[in-house]
């Protein structure tokens, strides 16, 4: 019998089962709700502790008659700074003195990162050399220098520069017009002229043009498989524009060269023994760690890549430059970023040898003004900012060289 027959015979049709209602859950047993509650409570506790510390600190400062705030930055500093990238006298303010210290810190960190990278890459590659003597020298360099505290590096190098290098009268002539003595490195510079600023701007414009030229070459290579040569056109853009502006500005050639007068040199530019000791110490110490990172990054690349490069006729130099290093960079970049951050923060040890970096200048300002909290906050803000800028740049670069699926 059919279902229709059953229905017509008076049998009721079976009804579909009703869906069961979802059980009501208590919010206290909801994992998401409890997570929100925990975060709100944690934030409230942190805010409460912060409020207590700030209010307690302000009350203690007021009880001792110490004014808080950054108004002291406009007060006359009254102390000299031996080395500055900008004009500074003891009649300038605490704010300008701290700016001098910040610029000195950026200066040594910038050149230290560049030199440490160059030396570290060379030593890292040398550790894998087939030449026994080169490999052993690189191994000794790494194992010895990275296991000696940085402060001892600074004391040793500074002692050598001060006590072993000759006096200015007997200085070593490294190149014509370049002299090295226990007063530092003296070298000639072009005489001041407004045209040099425009030359620098023209070269920066040329560098931007070279960047877009390289981008265009990348697109051409992706479309055709052939990459146009960009080295000479890029150099032409960068230096050619600068030379054109230099000619338009009258082509000045006057040089400000150092000359020995009395007991010291006059004229030109100089790098102080303190700066040289700090730069060399940071470079040597950090390069030993970078060398190990480079070595491990190269060894992380499958050896089959090297065999494939040899099979197509690439020599060892081109194999390393075109095949191994581009792949090793994906392993090298993250840990090398940490070394850059360490180098920047380690520059605060400059106070031990008298280089006027941020910490050195800030400590002098702190002792005179008594604004300890404000100046320590400046230290924290500056080093945090430099670290974040370095990390952002390195993360951007790491993203550009990362492998992407097609």
C-alpha cells in the first residue's frame, strides 16, 4: 500500500521530530566572556599601578621641591661638548645638548652597522673557505672576539689610540692630507659653499631615479627573462646629476685641508679618538656575531643548489653571489636585525671612554638639572624609536626577499 492509501484509510501521517532547543549557557562558563573579563581586569590593574607610581613620584618630587616637566630643556646648559654634528656652545639649552647627544649616537650606530655588516659577511664566508689558513683565522677571530666583553674591547682600543699612536707633530700620513695621531684622524673636506647642498639634493634625486630604473628592470626580467643592465645608467643618474649641478654652481674646488699649527692640526675635519675607539669596538664585537649568522645561513642552503650552479658552469664566486647568498638571506636577516639593535643599544657604553653620546650628555644634564625622570624617559624614547625604525626597515627588506608562491 502506498502512503496515500494509509493516509486515506485514517492513519495519521508521522510528524517530523522538533529540533531541540540549544541549552542556555551561563556567561560565566563562556570561554570568550572570561577571556574578555581577564583582559579588562589586567588592564585595570596595570592602569592602577601606573597611576599609583606616577602620583607617588610626583608627590615625592613636590615634597623635595623638585619641579617636574620638560621646561628645563629651554634652560642654558652651561657645559661644553667635545664633539658635535651641529653648532653647539655652552650658552645653548639642555634641549640642544640632548640633540647633540642623539645625533652622535645615530652617527656611531649608522656607521657601526655598515662596517660590522661588511666585516661580518667577509668573516662568515671566510669560515667556510676551503683554504685552511683563512678558515682557521676566521674561526679564531669569531671565537675570541665575541667571548670578550665589549667594554674590554673599548678600553683596549682606546688605550692603543691614546698611548701608542704618535703625537700630532709625528703623526702618520695615511694619504696626502690625511693624518692619524693620538688626537684622532684628520682629513680634508671641501670648503663650505651653498652649492654642495644642491649637489647632495641632485644626487638623492638621481638615487630615486636609479631605484625606479631597477624596478623597471625587474619587470622586464619577469616579462622576457632578460634583465637590462642598470649599473652604469644608475651611476650616471646619481653622479651625473650631481656633476651637472656642480658645474651650474660654478664648479668650486677649494679644499679645507688640515695643517699642523703648534701642537695640533687646524682646519679640515677630524674623527676623535673616542669616536674611533667606540666605532672600532662596536664593529669588531658585533661583526663576530654577524659572521656566525652568515655562516649558519649559508650552510642552511641545500648543497644541491651549489651542485646545480656548478653543473651550469658558474664559478665559485658567482655561485655564492647569485645562488647561495640570495637564498641564505632569508635565514640571515631576522637574527642579524637583533645584532643591529644590540649595536645601537651597546653604543651607550661610550660613556666609559668619554664619547659624548646621548647617555653621556644626558648624565651631565641630569647631574646639573636634577631632572632624572625626564631625562631617563628621553633615553628610553630615543632608543625605543631607533630600535623600532631599524626593525621596520629590516622587516620591510625581509618581506621583499621572502619566497612567494605563484
